[in-house]
């Protein structure tokens, strides 16, 4: 019986999603980062970590996460604090509007929800400073509910592994990636998959110098197939231009992934 070896471009969209999820879980269970905010299902603590991680590197956040929670260990204690106290505790992280919005969110949760975080994306998204990503993070990391996330790392991973043509409209491309992210998670693995995609984008499929030669996705990755030659893998051109700049011009995408 003849066996045909498929190229990444010949793997079906559904088959690639299944391969991706299984490979990602296998990788994450062996190489996932041990981060302090991954040891809690408390929605308040998850929120604090997610707000801190906006525009701030993980290693930097580690320095402030425990310190902030020691000062304000519950959403109630943050809600009754003064803005000056919150800003003082935030000092060193910068982007102080994040702290102000976190403070306002705590007050809203206490006043409107009696200190209990809502467990729907729509209600969470109505809170100050919380967008679709942060709402999805709280839903999946604290409540283990089926909710996709799409941060910079996740977007980069999904585009490289799955997307043959980037849509010329950024808004339509974003909607496409949100839909894709939702098809990859499942009720039993949502926490792991969402955490794993962020880790994978941060440590393997990074923006600069991605580790393509050791990437477990390379056998079915669209971008890897496009960038490799018969002699050498080329995730970047010789001038170190990023993939986004070196890629083909944006053209309307086909219906398939």
C-alpha cells in the first residue's frame, strides 16, 4: 500500500487543529513556565496578573505581583483603598491608568456584584479596563469556562501555523483569529490550551529569532513550509527582517485555513 506524505499545505484545516492542540498540550506539560498566577483560580488574583502583564514583561511582573497582593489581598480591600494608595503600590510598573482601572473594577465588583466576579465574557467586558482578551483570560483561568483568548503571542502562533493568506483588513483578520482560537480550545483543556499558546509564543514561536529548528509544530506549520528551503530553514531573511515585513503582500484570503 502506498503511503502519501502530506505537506503542511495539504493537511486539512480540521486535521491541523487537532494536531496543533495535541502537540501543544504535550509540549506544555513538559515545558510550560511555572508562574505564580498560574497557581490560583481566584478571579481577583487572575485579574491583577492580567492587568499587570499588559505592556509589561513577565519577569518584571513577578517582582510586583506578590507585593501588590500582600498590600491588597482581596477585591474588597482594593475597593476601599484610596487611589493614592493604589498608585503607590503600583509604582515602578508604569502605565498608571492600568492601576486606576483595576481600582475602579474592584469598586464595581464590590458595589454591583457584592464582591463576586461575574462569570460571563459580556459582563466582565463591561468592567473598566477589561477587554475581550482579559475577560477571556478570567473566564478560562479562574472559572475554567470555554472562552478563547487572543494576545500578541497567541495571534502570532495562530497566524504562522494556520494562515495561508493574511486578510487585507486587520479587523477581519482579528475576527478570523478569534474564531480559530475558539475552535482549538475544549471544555476539558481550556486552561491548558490558553496558557500553552501564550507560553509557546513567548518561548518558541517568538517575534524575533523563533526557534523553528526545535519547534514541534514544524511538520504541519504553514509559515515554516513557506520559509524553508531544501538546505536551510529561513524564518527570517538575511537582514533579520521580521516575518510580517518579509511576508507576501496582503491579499484576500481563501475560505479555507
